[in-house]
C-alpha cells in the first residue's frame, strides 16, 4: 500500500510542470555552441634597446571571427547554475610599416607585426536564472597560437656585429587568463547567447638577430646594460553572439 502511494506521488509530480525538481534540472546537461564574434586585439611592442623605436608601438585591430564551444552545466539549485565550457576560435593578423625617423638610421624599413592563428580557452562559469534566462560570470585559462615580429630591412648599424637586415621574432603558444560576463535565453533545446570576454596573455620577449650575413639567428651581443630585447604584451576583447544546443 505504501509502495503504491509513493509511486502515485512520483507520477503526480512528473505530470506537474511546476515541480521543483523539474525546474532544478532545466539547465543541466551537455551542450555545443557557435558564435560570430567582434574582436578587438591589442599588442604593445616595446623595444628595450631603442633599435627600431624609442617608444612603444601599439598594434590594434578590430576584426570578425568565429568560435565553437562545448560545455556541461549543472543546475545546483532552482536559481544557481554552474558549469564548464571549452572554446576554439579563429584569429587575425596586424601589421604596420615605418620607413623614416628610425633611431639608428634614416634609411630602411621597419615592420611590426602580430598574428594570432587560433584561440582556445577553458572556463568555469556560474550564473543565476530568471525564468528561461541565465546571467553568468565566467573565468579560466586561455591559449593562443601567435607570431610576434619586429623586422628591419636595409637599416645600417654602426655595430660591426649587426647586419642591415635583422628581426626579433617570438612564435608559439601563449597562455593567459580569460574572464567575462554573458546572458543566455533558453528556447527549447536551443538557447541564444551574448557574452563579452577579455583575455590577457603573458608577456613574451625576443632578441634581435641578423637575418643575413654572419651569426644568422643568434642574439645580438649586449654592448650596453640594456639588452637588444623586444617585449610583446597582448590583450583581446570579444563580443560573441551565438546559439547553444543542449542534448
């Protein structure tokens, strides 16, 4: 008799759309998503030895990109949702040319460039629900495949160990921190989302070396206290508009 009563109670609850346990499960489960992004990248290039520029060069670019994601959410309570999400996105390239007013010589061409081939991140997120909407904060680690370069062509130098063609290049995967805020609106299995994320990558450094002549690829010798070093500092801000599909 007691068993029948328990079964009847469970059946009645399953037919009741306002049952608290059903609401608690609304956002739980895996999902995949995609977004179109407006991206604002900024890389500051600082020449420590003043060989190509005695002031910091800032490479800024606004571009469009795309991001795909996969995640898993758990609705801890009726109002609190926590989860984890992984992102993978495309990149862009920025470049500037400076042909005069060089600190070492008035001839030659200096090229400052920064290229992001791909972006990825792993974030935790936590948010509160308002009906079918979720407002959340996110944060985690970011990683990007980048190439930063300062290149000189036909720039004479008074140092016999320096060729007229030289460069300082850093290439590889750069790690950083990412954080942001977003809102998601659930419409059945699909949900529309808008989020803003900001990424700060670790500072990377490279030394000047000859591109032609002797000692190709070797760092210039340090004649002064300040080494022939270039520092690269990169940040990125993104506005993402897209959809998630829960299954």
